[in-house]
C-alpha cells in the first residue's frame, strides 16, 4: 500500500510568475526569446541543476552571449530573484489532506542551490519531512542514482508499491516516465488532486 508521496517542486507545488517580470521590466518578444534560449535552455542552466557550475560562473558565461542590456535579467533568473512565487491552486489543501490521512510527504527536485530563497513562500512547505535537491547531491532526474539516494534518505524501499511521484505534466516524456516507473508504483501528473481525494 502506498503511504509515501514524493513531489517535484517547480511546476507541481508552485511556479514562477515570469509574465509579470517580463511586463515589469518591459522586455520585448525578442528579449524573451533570447533569454529563453540562452538561460532556460542553456548548458549552464542544466549544470546549475547538477551542481557542477556556480551561479557566478553561469552568469559570466551567459552574459558573454547575450546583449548587455539583458545581463540584469540573466542575473535575476539564475539567482531565482525578481519573480513572484505563484502557488498551485488547491495544493496546500491537498498536502494537508494527505498528511491528515497518514501519508508521508517528500520533495525530490531538479533545482539549483538557490531553492531556499523561495521555499518558505510555498504554502504547505512545513508538511514535508525531507527534501532532496539535485544540485546538492550532484545527480539529476532521471538518473537512477538520484531515485536510489532519495529512497535511502527518505527511508523508503525502492520499487514496488512503496511510493508515488507527483511530477509536472511537461516531464511526462518517455525517458523520465520510464525511470520513474522503475522506482515507484505511479507517476502522477500535477492536476490530480480531485482524483486523488477520491482514492
């Protein structure tokens, strides 16, 4: 019987309000396209999540490629600054409901070391027992090693019906889902709160 639920963080518990940031700083569509490519889709972003590059190094490297007027935005995005946290609707209530029903709650997320700067803004953060962040352990999903490490940290037996994952819908790509199924009974898309309440 499943008694443990492991949540992803960004895209499941919360999201960043990038739209308001763009409006506040009057970024053009061309500026946004550059930032999307050179920051969010960059090797530096991935290496930050893996913990193999410092934020300072990532910022210098990316700013060498973007127009000078965008370096302030590169800084804000890499340090997770300037963008408001938007909680996912109903998630706080879902977390409390699961906790009240005896489920153990954990977080396993690909994220850089700056996650603590917004963690306490997430409603229900205090209900989680433990957190594994990729940059702090030098591993990223869907590497099997990070699932194994999380199971050890959380005191959960790997495989079988010991736990379920809640992941963002964009992560339901074949390699990630395949890795998830090796380690847990189900990988649940974010907007599952109503169906879960009926279970």
